[in-house]
């Protein structure tokens, strides 16, 4: 009994230590974001006043698709965690001729989580007054996602499920994801970091029209790989077994094969990198 109690107590201590470390790291990130936001992200030629704030909301996971529309100039970052709830953090920044005006705009920005889509609504932007909202959302590791941004990034990490990811003029980043994943970006880089021994799920279909592709593949990874570019160079960071005429498109079997992993661009370079085991 004493040994079991010691194990339980040790587990609690480890959990508290991890939580404290995560909270401290989150606090540092928030302080850094607030500082950079208030300074205008290094844009010294802006004469408008800024207001920045971070809001946090909790949601119960209902098993449905988690849909997020970041609107104009907002981003979406999704990260999987070992809980059955959804935690939403919204980073709001506003601009206006005066500090009071910027605060007033922020007070009119409402975050909606009760409908089918998580989004932020607010007043119409004009030449002087404007706002944007970016979302950082923690979700169960097995979650279906539908994400959309306009002039903002999409990032998904450590989540597996059915995903439709659309970034209009923004980067798309995927790390340690799985499921049936479809990702598109119109003008932006595509960065994918695979993990494990093979793809977990139906496969990956990711594409950028104008931007580079950086694909990191672990050693001894098994998949049906499709990658390439129409206009741009290709850099292979490890040997590949290829048959037939080698051009700007590659279709090959890695290891024992498996689901298709497709990552292509129309205008931009392609880089394949060797990841860890």
C-alpha cells in the first residue's frame, strides 16, 4: 500500500511539475506576443494606436467536427492534448487613431463558440480602425477539423482525424498528424513533419500553388510518396529508389509502402529532409 501510495504521489508531482512548466512557458509566450503586438510587430511607420488582449474559453468536446474560421488576417493553431475537452485561446489585436478607439473596437469583437463554427465577429474595418483575431486551440488528439484562414497561417500538431485545411495567402504547417488529411494553401509555404513508422489513417493530400514544400520524413518510414513541383528545383536530403525518367515529379514507395503521402507545389522548390527515427 505504501509503495502504491508513493507511486500515486509521484505521479501527482510529475503532473503538477509538467503543468507548472507548461503554464510558465505559456506565460512567457503570451508576454512575448503582447510585447510584439503592442510594438506593432516592428512596423515603425504606423501612426495608429494598438490594443492587444488574450481571451480564454473552455468548451466540451461533442465529437463533431471542430470548425474554425479565422476571418481576415487571423491564424489558427491546433494542438492535440490528452483531454476530452476543447480549450480556445483568442489573440485579438486592434488599431485606431486613439488608444480609446482601439479599446472600443476590441470591446465589440465577440468570439462565437456555440454554433457550428468557432469564429470572431466585430465591426467593419476601415482605413483607420481595424481588428484581427488568431486562435490557439487545444483539442482531443482524435478530432476532425475544418479550418480556414484568409491572410493568416494554419498549424496543426499531434492530431489525427478527418481534416480539411484551407489557407488563402498563408503558410500551412503540419507536424505529427494522421487521418484523412486534405490541405491547401494558395500563396504560402507548406511544411510537413511526419512521425512514427508509417501514416496513421487514410493518407495525406497537401498542396501549395505558390510556395515551397518542406517535407521531413523519419528514417525507415513506410508510405507511398508523391511529391514534386512544376516550376522550381528539388532537393533530396536522403537517397530514394526511383524508376523511369526522373523529372520534377516523384512517385515512389518508401519502406513497406502504405497510405499515400502527397505534398506538391506548382511554383516553388521542394525539399525532402531526413527526420529522426
